[in-house]
C-alpha cells in the first residue's frame, strides 16, 4: 500500500519531505550515477523506476535538494534502506543524522520487524538509529550481479 499523505519536517532552514513531487531527479540521479560507489552508472530509467516504487526522503535547503534516501519496503515486515547521501557541500551540518532519525521514526515503517542496509563507510551513522552487524550472517545469502551497469564501482 502506497502512502496516502506526505510527511514533512523542518529544522532551521532545512526540510525533509517524503513528497515525491519535490524530488529533483537530476540531483538524485546525478549523484548516484556519477559520485556514489554503489550505483555508479545506473541508467536514468532504472533510477526513475526505483524511486517510483520506494518510500523516498528528500532533504532540502529552500528549493534545492541537498540529500536523499529511499526505503524499499512492504510497509509491514521489511525495510531496505538505500541510496543515502548528502551532497558534499552540505555535509558536516548534521543532516544525515537527522535524515536517519526521520526515517527510523516514520510511522509507516514502525511495523517492520527487519531493516537492512549495506554500507562501506557509514557504520557509525547507522548505528545511531539501531543498526548492528548481522546477528546470524550464516542465514543470509545474496545474489549479486557484478558491474550491472557496465561501469567499475568500488
């Protein structure tokens, strides 16, 4: 079930919104396709589809989008947090911490009994909202396509 109303929160001159109409696709796709280590080279049509099927959180400074995260979820039992970023010139202002707090508190995600994410370098950020290493890694498997977009990633 898709959300019926958008949520917004303000902190000083910044805002977080789940309104999909506010997403600046060029900012989101530009960062993910060109600057991220996890989605480098992702085609625009795939990113549009991923956004359309996710619960999205945009971080805004006025009309400018400066951060993003999305949650792939059934809004009942499972949530996959992904594509989290704050553009470099806005880092160091507490925006990513606020973004994680906002996502963790979102009412539609409260029933989820399992949340997952993958990160190379932001373990401390995610630990602040309760993420831990896998408690039973022997139970988990993955099917991963290497280099699906034809671009070397980290």
